């Protein structure tokens, strides 16, 4: 065992005891499947606290965190301004079920950053945002079909669970039981980056497609950037067919710059969904778009959507405190520079170890695919050697580096990561990849 491993690998006795208790009362011991580490083996982590770029498990092990609560913690854990905002609001009350000024404060911050969103509705999860946007699209167009992309993930609402990424890809669930066939049949799946496939689907369902929903940068099959003009092509096809374009920015919203990734891709969706970062680590998500569309939602229109904790003041304060920090000059440039150094370093270590892999990356998002060929869609991504990915995950975790516990997820760099963290990560990657390369069994 290397010096790095010996120092960091402290027996996770207390974590194991806690997880064993958890398995008795929580399904699989978790509240979201990917946390069970089923795809990577070993025991799931039990985290006691986080600070900056680090997590600390129940046995006191320090872990450098590249999951960042699946992208939400772009400012790192226990960010002082967010923590103070939550504490202060908690003393004033956590939920009233009546409108507060905080809701429009956060809405105004988002709309200032994303001006093509004229009106917004807050909800409590990304799934609620995407399912509501699809319901609105179906209500406005009076059409039933939606089109999504294989390997993309838009949350766990029934219409999204066929050929989906993230936890379904991780567990190999292509079609989810419990979704009525009649409903599943209304979801069309096309390979990501395949505009010809989209044209064919529209031709076969002329006048029947309510909306296309897309991750503008796919991150739930692992990171797969859009091909040049893919998004512009979707914009043109949906407009030509009288369908809506829903761009799901639950991950990309405020991820690559202080606003929407659509600015960088030269498109404007009819409806945009947001989540994760806009809540500062507290449950906030949203959908929004032109007022003429959004005004079809109750109470102004007949498309119904509601939520007990929607716009919750505690969550709004956390979101405001987060977004107020994202306008800090150089924040995104510094994250991107660190991410670039990590990505180039990983590519070099993989090549030195003679391991066939692709590192897809854009901004502070990256994924190592353990496959020789390029990864441009879900079929390519599924060619990856998931066993080798699992071994790399465990080798890195033993060295105190926590990567996504799945081939089909993204690695996130936050504003809390430092240059020294990147150095440490690349040192651990060198040891890990050399160990894998020397082990012909993997
Ligand atoms: P939630 O319902 O999990 O808040 O958001 C659903 C969602 C919608 N759209 C996109 C693009 C998303 O990435 C997500 C959720 N992302 C996953 C991680 N890839 C959440 C992690 C989990 O399921 O535990």
C-alpha cells in the first residue's frame, strides 16, 4: 500500500455500523440510488460534515470531493455566507406557505442573469421543474408526445424514465416498471447529437410532438458536449414544427458562467429548467420562460402545478446568498483553469499508464470514459469498461479522492478547489492508474 493510501485509508468502522442501521429503515440504506455505490462496489460513504472542497466521513477520513452534491455545491461545502443566511432566516421562520419578498428577490437575480426568462416558478426539485415544464408544453400545444435523448436524465418523473442516464444507466434500468406503457409510448428517444434522428421522429409524429427536452451539455451519461450546431438545430426543428424546446439546465445553469449555458450556445429555449446551484445546497429548482407561456400556469392559466414548500424562505435565502457570490470576478475563469489542468493531467496519466480512455470535459465538468473510442452519445458511453471505472473509483477513494461512484455521472470542480487539490488528485491518479495498469485482471 502506498504512503498516500496508508495515511488516508482509516478503517471505516463507524461508517459501516451506521450504514448497517440505515439498511434496516432506508431502502438500500439510501435516499437516492446512486449513493449506494452499487456500480463501484465497496461500502457507501457516510458523511458527517463538509467544509470547502472536503468531506469528512463518520470515521474522520478527509475526502477531496468531486461530486459536490451532484453539482449543487459550486461554492464548496459550508460556504460561510450561505450558512449565515440560512441561520439568520431560520430564526425568522422556515416556511409560511404564503409569499415572501425573498421569492421575488431570487427570481429577479435569476432573470437578471438569464433575461430570456421573463417569468419563473420555483419548485423543490429538478424533477418537479422538468415534469412541470413538460406538462406546460403539453397543455399549451395540446400535443402528447415529447422527445428526449438516450442517456439524458431529467429526473424521475414517469415520462423521463426510458433510456435514461444517471442512476438508471448506473443500475442498467432501460425501462422502469410502474410507468404505464401508454405513457411510456409518448416519450420518443433519439441518440444525443443526432439531428437526423430528431427530423425522422418529427416526420413520423407530424403535428404531435409537444416538446423536445434536452440537456444542453449532457452530464448524466457522463459528460458529452453537444456537437456544433446541435442545439441550434433543435431550436430550428422545434420552431418549424410548432413544438417547444425545453432546455434542462438543472446541472448547467450557473455552472459554466453566471447565467445560462444557452448564452454560450447561441440559443434561447421556450422553457428552461434550473436547480442545484440556484439553491446553494438547499432544495430549490425552477422552470421559466416567456410570460406568454408561463401565464398558462395556475393561478393565471389552467395548467396546474403547486408545492407546499415551493419558494421556501430558508431555501430562497440560501439561493440568494449563493447567486450573490457567483458574480465575483474571475470565479468561473479560475474554476475552468483548475479543471483544464486536471483534465490535461488525467489524459497524460492515462496515456502514461497505457490505459484506453477518453476524458470529456467542458468548463468545470468532466468524465473519464474507460473506452478507446470517442464518446459522443449514450451508445458510445455504454462501451466503457465499467469494471475499470469502478476499480479507479476505489483506488482514488483509498487515496482520499471522492469521484462520482458511476461511469455515467459527471465530475464537478468547485470554486473551493485549489491548485494544491489538483496536484494531490493527479498524484493519486498516477498511483491509481499505474496500479490498474500493472494488474492485468482489470
Ligand atoms: P432532482 O429531482 O434530482 O433534484 O433533479 C433531477 C435532474 C434533472 N435534470 C438534470 C439535468 C439532472 O442532472 C437531474 C438530477 N441529477 C442527478 C445526478 N446526475 C441527481 C443525483 C441523484 O439522482 O441522486
